[in-house]
């Protein structure tokens, strides 16, 4: 008699990525011929800049279609190191850089190499959906540091200090933040850095949105704040967001050599090398003209202004404009208890379901990011699409 194949305890505990699941739901409706205003997944709608595409084509034609070094092309690791020297004055060698299949993979490698059963990982909340599952996959436990909307979704040094136990291994920082768009000031990060130095915990600083900031706000590269942090920090980033390269799957991590080596060993067993062609494309992105990054940033800023202006005028919606990333994270709790088209809205999940069914606007519930009462709108969509989608959302909220 045949028996179902048993699923491992690790796999049984993993949920699919909520943001990717939300995008899949919109795709299913689109397949039925329904126009969905899909503001769920966070990925730039722009095509990858032409010179980057050309570099990929040239790489293929030049025969770069084989495995590369498991930890990534030396030229690309050098380029990443140079890039951090140019922008942040940091001195990393190529052996302190690991190229992976997207920053999500880099984060997995950081966690797999540094934490395990019995360890605690601190995650300021709201947080990007994948953080908690990626921690759980290692057998470590995640501990959420709750923040409030009124304080700009920021953790305080006292809160960080109080959360640290003998089991605490790692803090996952993300500024600019997905989903809130919050950006810590240099002073705020310095105060957190002092706690990190004093307690000796490790920091994974996810700076993937560092070039996407608005209204003159500046970001700070965490590891630059104190000399000790070089030994305590792994910085993660990649080309997905700044260069509109989500599908190419290239991310990186920089950190102490022994950690990068351990991460590289895991990667060499898991995936061999990242895609060779994508690595040549990423090289062109980092070494080429940076004008494309600024052009896309300016367009995101215009969209941010449009989205915030529209949302703040809608009934029962409250938001603080995001300083970075490309998400509006707004409070929808005033609508809980209302019935829309026969559907009772009781929480962020039912709010987003109702918005999708009735207005064909696809948002991601705040609950998935650890923030019940909120919804996330990605403004990585054209202004025309945003305007039409916000019209539909407003009509529905006023219905
Ligand atoms: N970190 C954050 C905060 C993100 O929003 C994303 C986007 N998915 C990633 C990391 C991973 O990006 P990618 O794997 O596409 O490089
Ligand atoms: N980071 C993006 C988002 O939050 C991409 C989706 C994902 O990788 O989960 O929508």
C-alpha cells in the first residue's frame, strides 16, 4: 500500500513567502481576465537598464556560461568591495565578500552560518515577512522587538538592551525598512551600535534599500559607526532593488572572513555558484554609470508623493510618509467592524481580501509583517496604474 511521503519537521514549519503568495493570488485573477491593481510584491517595474542587459548578452557570447567560483566571481567580489570603499570608506578584501542568489539567499546563509537550536535572534517588528521563517529554518528562535507607529516604528537602545539574554546571538536590522519605509538617523543607529558593542552580539544589517530614500533623508551604513562593528557585523545587500534586477537573483554579504568562509561552504554544497551570466550583469551594474539608479529613485519619490497625498485623503486611513524603500504602510484599523459588499472586515487579512475582491486592489496585510491593523502598498508600479488603483480603492472605501 502506498503511503504519503513524510515531510520533515523543518519543512512542515515553513510557510510560503506571504508577499510572493499575494502576488500569485493577483496572477490567478489576471488569468481570469480581471484587471488587478497589483501593489503587493516589492519589485521595481522598470526594465533592467540597457547597459546591464548588454553586459549579460556579451557574457553569454564570450562563453561565460559555466560554473564560477562557488563564492562568486573574483571580479564581482572585488567590485562589491570597491563599491563599499567608494560609498562608505570601508576596506574589505574579496575574501570578505560572498555573492549569492539574491539577498534573501544571503540572509539565509548568514543565519545558517551563525545561529542554530537554542539561539535567539532579535527582529524589530514590523519586519520583512521572510525574516522570521528564515530564522526558524535554522532551529533558532526569533524574538520580536515591538515598535509603535507613534514612535516611527523604531526600536530604542533601552529596548534592545532589555531584550538581550545569554542566548541572544544576532540582531536583524533593516534600514530603510520593508514594510514601513522607516529610516534610522545616524544618531539613532549610533545609540543602537553602542549596545551592540557593549553586549558583543552579532548584527545582520540588511541595507538593500540604501539608495532608495526620499525627501533628502540620508542612510547610514551600520558597520561604519564603530571600529568594533567590523568584527560584529555582516552587511547584506544586492542589485534587485537599486538596479531593477529582481529576476537576476544576485545579492551579497560582507563580513569577517571566517563567517563569509562558513557561509561560502554552505553555499558551495547548496547551489554551487550563483548564475554566471547574472554575475556579469551585476558587475556591469556596479561598475557602470550610476545615473540609472538616481533616475529610478526620482521616479519612486514622485510616486511616493502621489500615493501619500491620495491615501491621507481617504476615509479611515492614516499614514506617515515613508522615508525610504517603496512601500506605503498605512493604518486601516478604523475600518474593522465594517461590512463591504457582504464581507465583514475584522482584521488586516480580511481588509485586504475585501479590497482585492471588491476593488481589485492587491495589498499585503500588515499581520504578515507583525503589524495587525496595517496594510502595505508597494508603489513600484507606474503612476498611471497607481492613480487608477487608488481611485478604485477610494471608491470602495467610500462605498
Ligand atoms: N531584504 C529585504 C528587506 C527585502 O525587501 C528584500 C526583497 N525581497 C530582500 C532582502 C531580498 O531581495 P533579493 O533576494 O531579491 O535580493
Ligand atoms: N521583498 C519583496 C517584498 O517584500 C519581494 C518579495 C519577496 O521576496 O518576498 O514584496
